[in-house]
C-alpha cells in the first residue's frame, strides 16, 4: 500500500503516472483542502476535484484542471447576470460541485461526500481529504489577506507575499483514515506539489506531521523545484516568504524532520551532492512530466527507491521511540 500526499497540478500529474504503474486499489491519496472555496454558493474543492478527475479519466490534459471537453456556457451566462467569473468552472465540472454541496447540506462530511462521488465515478484508489474541518490557506499581501484562489487564480499571483497562514488548522483534526494510512503504508510519497500551499496545509493539521515521523515505510518527496525556480506556479515566491530557499535544499528543509529520500531533477545533481554530504539520501531523475511516459517513468523511479520496506534504522523501534528521536533532532 502506498500513501501519497498531494495537491496542485504537479501532484495530479504524478498521481496520473502512479495509477498507471501500480494497481490503483493499493494507493491512498491524502489531498490538500486548503484551497477549498464557496463559489456561486457551491462548495468547491479544487485539489480533490483534480485527483478525482485524474483517477476517473476525466481530467483535461490540455488545461491540467477541470473536465476534458467541457463547455463554459453557465460561466458565460453568470457573467451576463453580473456575477463573478474569475474562477473558471465548466458546465460538467459544476455537476461535481452541485452533488458535493447537496451531500454536505444533507449532513455528510467532506470525507463521506468524496467517497460517494469517487464510487459513482468508478475510482478504485482511495481519496481522503486531509481534514473534514475547514482549513483555509490565507496569503498576506500589501493589498490585504487573500484566499489562495484569489491570490493564484483571480490575481495571477502578481502580489508580493508577506507570509502564508493556514486558518483553522490548529483546531482541525485529520480526516478518518488519514493517520492510519500514513502509519501503515509501505511507502509514503509527497508529490511534486507546492511545499507551502499544497503540502503545507496538510502538514499543519495536528497529528499528520507526527505520523510521518513515525511511519514504518520510507517517506520520499519529489521536488517541484529545479535550480532556483519552480517547474510552474508561485512555489518559489511562497517558499521565500516562509523563509525557505527556492531550491531542493528548501524542499528538504520543509520536510526535514521526517524525510528519508528526496527525488530531484538531474539538473540539480551538484546541489544533490551537497545534500548527500549533509546526510540526506537524494536520487536524481527526470522530473519534468510533459507526457504520459514521463509521468510513469518518474513514478517507477520513486517506487523503486521507496518500496523496499521499512526504514532500516527504525524497523525495530516503537513509534514512541521514533517520535522522541525526531523531536530530539529538531533545531
């Protein structure tokens, strides 16, 4: 069983490769919900939607989000009625939001709604939101505090960023099955997602970071950074705002208390050697995923270096011992 922490377009691409090289029934996804928003009165969960569309074969590969072949007639009509249209929801995509919103209104949790929708779409992998509690990524800018979707989609991430916080995380609880999925997995993989706003909200939920420290399987992360720039999006800006260098060293720093292996692009071979000298295991590979073959190749590489079993130095330790060691290692 493989557990994947994921969010964003990079995470969706990696999951697409993973589902093609191993049985999807053996994959559990823990998905970021910090981007979730109410749009036209409907509950939208962008990262859960993307992962669900990937696993059901519905994702638009051209856009990297939404449903393939979708139309936008409702978006046009709402614009004519004077409603906001900056969040581009397609007509078929609206069906997902309508059903989720109805299930939540009937008293279902986000986990239950996600499972119900996945089953209807024939998804065989397990999709878990990081929490059923509301956690919202908030980006502090000179123009004021923005939700992540306002910062990223509406304003095209042009605002300078002072800091990022995860509103509600302190009081949140991990969704049912999340902690057990991490602790029992043969390997835990952090997808090449934005470390701050795609993975950061997941790690901010109490208990998840501790579970990663105590995981019996190896914990690997795929870097979304090559050189000193992200493959796509505002990861570099956001990492800098959070005091992390925009480099594979910054990715390693974000996950340092639980990371066993970092997979980085071959162009970062020199930086990888520096990290190895500091004691981190680093594997270089092609991490750009332009084609389906690229995605499968990267997934195979990560699996080959993580699926070998228990953390060798920890296989005979109790979870309490491992947690204590991890805490002692913190600066």
